C-alpha cells in the first residue's frame, strides 16, 4: 500500500509539473535548420588519371539546431550537421552569461576565428561554396592542397570566454579567447590531418592532452542605421602531434562594410605549419635549405549587391598560395598558387527558399614547372532554411 501511495504521489507531481510549470521552471526552446542541395559541374577533371580531385555532382549540406534558454543567464545549444563527412556534432555546449562583457561557453563548439565562421552555414551565405581559405572539399585539386587554410566549420571540444562592450552608441568591441583540443596529425605528418580532427571514431578526444589557444578581437563602427564597418583580427595555435613537438599557427584579419543592403568583405589568413624532417628522403626538396615548415595563406574579396527584392548579385575573387617543402609524391611545387574568380546570383523563391547559380574561373600556377593552367566550373543549388 505504501509503495502504491508513493507511486501515485510521484505520478501526480510529474503531471502537475508538466501541466502547471512554475515560473522558475519555464524554458524557451527554438528549433531551426537548413539544407542545401548543390550540383557542381566540372567540364575538365584535373587529376592525371582522369578521376576528380574535388566533390562533383550532387552534394548535400544540412543542419538542425536546438537552442534552449533556461534562464536569462543560462542556455544550451545542440547542432547536428550532415555533409560529405557524414553526420557531425557541430556543437553541443552550454552558455553562461554573467554580463554583456562576459560570457562563458563550454562543450563542443566552433572557436571564434575570422568573419566567415559566423556565415559558414550555406543558408547564411549567397554562394554555393566557401572561400578557398575556408574550403572543405569543393576546390579543384583539393587532395594536393589538403583543403584550405582553415576548413570551416571547425568544431572542437573546449571552453571559450567572450563578451561585447559598447563605447557610447557608435563603437562596439567584441572579444573572444578559447582553449580547445586543437587540430591533429601523426608524428610524421607533413600537414594537418582534418579527418583525425573531425571523426568520431577517435572519440573526439585530444591526441596529445595539450590544449591549443586562440582568440579574436573585432571593432565595429556604426556610422548610421544603415551603414557600419567591422575590423577584426584572429589567431589560434598549438601542437598537433602526439609528442607535442610539431606546432601550427593560424592568424587572420578581416574587414567588412555594410551600405544599407550592400555588403563588401575582405579577409586574409596565414598558416605556418611544422613537419618532421627526420627522414629527408620523404621530401621533394633539400630539407636544410627549405627548413621544417611551410606557409599556406590566402584571402578573398566579396561583394553582394541586391539587384531587386528577390535577386542578389555576387562577385568574389579569392586565392591561396603555398611555399615550402612537400612530400615526394605531391603534385605541387615549392611555390604554388591558385586564383579563382566567381560570379553568382541568389534568387529568393519565397521566404526561406533560395536558388543559387554561380560560375567559376580557376587559374593554377605551379612556378617553374607547369606554368599556368585555367579551368572552369559551375554550381546550381537550392537551399532552404526553417
């Protein structure tokens, strides 16, 4: 009888809590998502054996996010995305906001770096693919270049402290500082291994038990209700091998302007990457003369102009440049570069649904060997947000 009474009391308490939630127990939930289906057409394949070195044909990017505001100061976010890498936990973190100037985030997150990271979801940018420095598979010869300077998004486990401070009504300062597991690679790696950094088969744990550190500063000037400019600087770095011997450092700067609905953006990234030189025969060039590191850097300029209420015009010029030693089998040279010129449109079919069209001209320059090689590609995409 006592057990039955206890069961009834507990059941009634649960029902009452669900039907008549107290003020302290009320929470706000928000569910959002997006999906983009892109068709990438490349008339000329760039690999020597005729197989593609980029993602061609149909590719899908989708994401679903759940946000819960538990109180005015405490919230939680979970986001799952699907793409060429399969399913990925893009974020799973809690936020505790002490004040506008101090917020603490802990869990699986994308560290604050650069301006594009805020727009990496395909529903938030007007072209089908990302700038070369943030590329994750759609650039030509991606195997040779091993993706961009910093493939986006780059989720990681760690903690970040951030905040915003206003100087009067016109000047806004944003800051962020983070400590995360960092990128990964083997002791004999000649570059970062982005598969190790993302795959759940390695349990999402650090390979050297040493965090990487970084942060971002951004200053925004509000000239009017319709005009503003933002200047930002970012950095991150640490060791990536199990022995904590090999380092990487990524720095970047960004500048953006907004004139009513017209957006003009510039961004530049640089990565300095060390590698193990204990076996000189693995490398294409003399090790003592070329050192134990390489530089990969690049940038982009992008202009978005609304032609009508439903049609946006987009122009982008971006590039990457790599200098330094390479594995013997690499198709790149001691100095290799790539430029890309993109023209595109984004047409709003109805609220939340957009069609994207773009054409790209590629220009590769492998100094002293292959000269300059040009190629073209095109994208047609449909993206929806809800």
